[in-house]
């Protein structure tokens, strides 16, 4: 699993610093007036952070079992069905 | 006796219905990821609720979000990111047979997790003092909507924001408490020397759970604290 122990340590600390920097970045970006893009920027940074945690801290990148990756993709797919279909309903309602 | 020969040949941590340690570990990993998939849907319903009401009560929710303390929220995000680092270091220590480093990182994770809950408690206390807890004593009068200094936020719309704030952060905090319980158990097991490079699946699976709870917070922080922050 850890073929090169010291190199994986370097990676973990690098990811950690990146995650902390992204937290600072998202707080700073929230203080700017970007109009509707404020939400988009905040969610993009959050998704980037989440991907880093999943790939490197949860070792999804090195996961040898295809079944694990299938479970993750399927979970996200069903989450998208939940969010996209619900919102496409609410966003297109012309009555109130 | 063939039984004693079998146990002598096998890794003591290998359960009899698995052929080899690798298969046992992969089965545990798959089960954990399926569980995390159900957790995604569990929290997904709340995130969907958030989206629907955020869209409907955009300005009122911006006003309510502005009353949250960004410094405390950002500190808690940093605390959780640091705890994710100690967790991944604990998994690494277990896999490379470093018992002291493993116990140290598990204890550091417990300290950071408890610190997160403490800071959350300070925030909850502030909500009670400001009457921002949904219910009979809820007050949100004369708060202007961000970008519209002449408009006041609708208190009942803001109340829904705080209701969702308490449900989402409360459910997250509940997961943190469960995680702390898991990590106390892992620390005891590590103290007894149960984990070896061949058998460290509980540390790895506990770590997956902890990182998942971290990811939930990574989304909760911008959605609850950072909407409509700009002046």
C-alpha cells in the first residue's frame, strides 16, 4: 500500500497545506462582490477540496478495486438525480 | 488436530469465511463505501432542502447567514482539515508499524474533534443569547437584506434558515460525536497493539468515516457561513 513511505508523507502534508490555503481563499473570495458568481466560486473551491480529500486522504486514487469506484460514482449520480430533478422542478414553476 | 494447524497457519485477525487478508480488507472497504453512499443521500436531502429555500428566500437567507461568525466557522474548518491530516498519518503509521506515532495521531484526532465540538458549542450558545434559535422566542426584527438597505428581512423566512442551520450542523456534530467514539475505541485497540501492517482495517475504515464527515463540513461552511458576505 505504502511503497514509498516518505513520499506519501510529503503528499499528505502537501494536500493539508493546499486544503488550508483553499479555506483562506474561499473566505477571502466571499468578501468580494461577484454577484451571482459568489456561490459558484464558493462551491467550486469546496468541490476541489472535497476531491482532494477523497482522492488522497481516502485513498480513492490508489484504490485497486473497481467496485469501490463504482459505488462512489453511483452515489454521486443518485445525489445528482436528487438535486437536479428537484431543482429543475422548482426553477420552472410559473405559479407560486 | 487440523484446527490448530489451521490457526497456526492463518493470520489471527483473518476471519474464517475469508480466503486471505486482502479479500477481508477489500470486503470491509466496499461495505464502508456503500455505507458512505447512504450517508451522501442522507445529507443530500438536507442539501436539497437548502437549495430549494435558498432560491425562494434569497435575500432573507443572506441576512440570516450574515449573523453567523465566519471566524469561528473558518477556525472549525481548519481544525477539521488538521484532524483529517492526523487521521491519514494514523493510517500510515498503522500500515508501517509505528505504534507510538499511531497512538499519538489518534489522540491528536480526538483532541481536534473535541475542539471542533467545543467551538460549535460556543456558536450554539451565541444563537440562544441572540434569540436565533427557531421557536417561540425567535427574534429577527429590523435586520436589513444585504444589498437592499431599505428592506427588512422576513423573520419567518430567516427562521427557516436557522432551523436548517441547526439540523445540518447538529446532524454533522452527531456524526463527529460518533466519530470520536470510534476513535476512542481505535486508540484502545492501538494501545493493546492489535494493529499490524497486515491487519489495520479498523484504522483505515474509521479514517474513511472521519474524512467523509470532514467533506460534509467542507460544503456546510461556504453554504451556511459565506453566502452574501460581501458588503
